[in-house]
C-alpha cells in the first residue's frame, strides 16, 4: 500500500511562490505517472499537473507557465513549484497517482492560501 505525505503549503500574497513536496512510500511508486490535485472549497478535486515515470509533464490550462512538477524516483518524491500564485489557486493540494487514476488512499493534503 502506498502512503502519501504532502507538505509545503502556506499563506502567500498574490504573485508569490510556494514549493510543495510529496513523499511516497511503497515500491511501486516509480512505475506510475504521478500528479498534483487540488480541491477548493465547494468544488470538485481536480488534477492540475502530472508527470510520467520518465519525466513527461502535462498541465491544466490555468496553471501552465506558472507551475512546474518534478519527481525523484530514487527518493520517491514529487514536487510542485508554484509561481505567480493567484487567489484562485487557493485550495488543498494533494499528490496521488495520475494514470490510470488516483489510488483510493489520499494523504492529508497541504493547504495553499493566496491572498489578494
């Protein structure tokens, strides 16, 4: 069973930056595409960035050019560098498998709040 622990969230002003990290346990981590999801209050959870085991990335349109996802298969970590943050980026951010879809287990997430 994979366990996921997210960290790095916080409160920042519009235009600021944050770097989120996700530590995963379990030997199967490296074979899957991983992603960062977010859930804003009253909204469904959405996938905003994903990265394959080989490093190919895909971004949701609203974060393209501002967010960068990366991974270290040796350390079993996935990171999300977020720049030029906007108030609409405010959400709880989670990491999980991207393909073929998230695992049933979710970590606690990390809160990102962007003030205007």
